[in-house]
């Protein structure tokens, strides 16, 4: 078969799609989605009821696409599984020391712990691999009767004739990159539900559509994002300090660019190191990946990695707008949870506990709604439960953090310090950001190109060798999941005005400007994509649209 068909034509020729019925469909097998599924089953068991729940995960297995720092506050895990230690949850490295430094090019100043805001105090928290914790949550969910379909990407939202969400459809398989139906073709399936919960993580492909369709962000600030880039290292035992949590701000970033680093000493002489950079930066020549590599060469940092070995790499966007950017989280037939909605607390660089809690909150509403024989309406108690929870209180105290830090490192630090230390997070003011990250990029003519040092292959690396150890793979002959609204914009606008920023803000070498016979072209190496969504967020013309690739593609993280 070699006919080129549109998705609608494929459905008309090969449909109808097989449909499966569930009480609850959850899109995304991360901490939020799995915790929602688990808590539904827990609450149903208490009432001797049966509620059918299915979780779809686009990664090849649960945890394959999960990446975070990560230091976990166990507050939500204590609620979900009070006996998590007996059940063997992989929270095994308690934090023993907090260390925060302001870096200059050649030196660093350690902040006394008594001066640190509570957001940077981690007593009682655990250094974890969120990928491993998510795999453990997946096992607990299956033990409770949750059906989990890894390798299945939800590519389409299904609506009924009353504009209510009635479920999702998975993507077709066996379509060539030219759009042809091949011999390996399989029609996607539909999953129908009384309620559909979206837990895709930051900048979810379907969540973005729901926010636009139902105008869920009409009363909130535009969402702000950061890009988090992480490496996992095995370090020399002589420099390893198990339980140490270290953060830095300052160099290599300029004072007007929001960002900073984390360095967490895990068990087994492993160190998780990463860099978080706000995507509201102005300089089109800035490269988050290169800034991260340069950071590791600082005299106060380099020693941790000498004689060590890099064993993992990954990147992903994080929602950082906080409470002020939180959209309405419910709509007819479903809800947004976790980082899909934006519950991450940027001031603490923590989101996993918030993701778990949001999943539990909506689960409580779902079980109540089903007991009342309701379906496909708004889960109005979920926002009320959130407003009455510790999660709301926590996010309220941090509501001004991102806006304050956008005013520059030193001014922002003073504002945050005053709000946290003097007012206990309840200052009588609200700081708002009324612009999206993609609007911040300035023309290249206003800036000087940044000359980054070449990687040495020992402490600093290039993008391609980094992507290699992320175990990223996409089937070669499939439609590109990085799409352009207008094929002319990359050259005529992005390259001409902004010096081609997509070649720098992508941490995986996906975008490359090449000259063929004197004519510039944008080459998209979609097979390198680690699904961080940075291009979808930062593209100054919003011409790049990230769509769901075939299920099972992308990174395969282990221990991240």
C-alpha cells in the first residue's frame, strides 16, 4: 500500500476504530496520573465498589520519559501510602546538608543556612530518581487493578455532540514519514470514559488544546516555563557526600537571566547535576545546553566531576508560573493534573509531591461523582479540594517567586528573601507576569554572539554524545512529530531576525541550519528529540508545534 492519505481519510477508509469503555481514562503514566489511578482504586475499595481505570503512557515503559532533579518532599507520598517504607518505595537517600552558593566567574560565596528561605531547606526530604519512583508507583497501581498501556500515545481528544470530552484516541501506526499507509499499518483505538484525566506533564500536547478550546487560562497569567537539563554521574568516592543538596545561582548566567543549578549526592557514589534556565530569556545567542556545560567548569564545581564518569543525560521543560499562572483545571468530561496544569513550586524546584497530591485530589472528586451516577460533567469539587489543601497554601506562599526572579538575580533574591523571611510568604502584594516566554526573545542585532568553549569529552560534552546516552530512539520511517505551521518562517524570520535560535535552545541537536547550493534550509533531526517541548514553548513566532510521535519513541531514561 502506498497511498498518501490525511488522518480523516485514513479513518474513513479503514475505520471505524475499535472502542474500549472505562470509567476513567488517564493520559500520562507519571507521578500525577499514577497517583490518581491508585487513589481511585484505594477509595473504591473502601466502599466495596469497582471502578475501571486505564493509564496510557507514551513511553516504552513506565518511567521511560520521567526526568527530574530530584529531591522529593514525602508529604504526599505519606498520604498516598502511609506504609511506603515497608512497601519498598525507592526513597532511600535522606538529605543531610543544604548548601547554596552565589557564583562569580572564578569564585563562589556560600550563603549561611540561617539566611536561606524555607524553600531551600530540605530537612526531611529525600534525594531520589523520579524515574525509579514512578516505576514503583506503576507496580503499586497494577497491584490494585489499574490497567496500564505503555507504548500507547494518546494523539486525539474525543468530544461528544455537547462539546464534552468523552475519551481519547491513540495514534495510527505504520504511517510513513511521507504520510503513506504501509504494510505495518494499524488503526488507532478509541478509549471512552466517564471522565478523562490529562497528566502529560509540562506543555502537554493534548492539554494545550484543551486550555485553548475551553479558554481555561482566561483568568490566569500566561504560563512561564524553564528548561531543565540533567546529567547523572558516577564520581570519585573521595568527593562524594551522600545526602548533600547543593544549589547555585549566578555565573555562568548574566544577572538579568533567571536560572541556576542543582547538584544532588545520591547513594552508590552517584551525583545528579543539572541546570534550570527560565525560557523568558532575551538573548537569542544563549544556549541552555552550553551554559550547563560551562557551569561544570567552575572552580567550585569542577572537582566533583574530575575522575568521574557521566552515565545519563536528559532534558525537559518545567512549568514555573506557579499559582498565578494556574489555569482552570476542569472542563466538561475531565481535568488537568500535575505539571499539565502547572502545580510545580518553582521556589523549591519541586513538583513531584504536588503532582501526587493533585492526582489524589481529583481522584476524591471522581469517586464521589461516580457514586452520584454522574459522568462527563465538570468535576467542580476538585478545585475546591485544592483550595482547602496544604498544596494551595504552599503555592500561595511561593506565588511571587517567578515574577520576582524575572527582575534580575540580585533584585529578585532580595524580594524573595524579604517575602519569605519577613512576611512568611504572605506579603501584601501580588507580582504578575503578563507575557509568554516566546515574546521575550530580542532581535539578534541587539546582542553579541556568545563564544562557548569546545567540549573536552571529560567534563563537558556535545549534544549528540549526550543524546546517545539518553537512549533516545524513534522509528525512522514515521511522520515527523516536530511540525511547522509555515515552512518559510524558519529562514525568513527566525534566521533573518533572531539568528536561528532553535539551533541553540534545543538541547538535543534537533534543529540545524544547513546551506545547500547557497540556500539556507532548516533541517529537523526529529530522531534526536528527547521530548522536552522547549521548541514548542520558545519559538518566537510559535511556528513550531510538537505533536505526539508513535508510542514507545523518545528517550528511555534509567535512574533519572
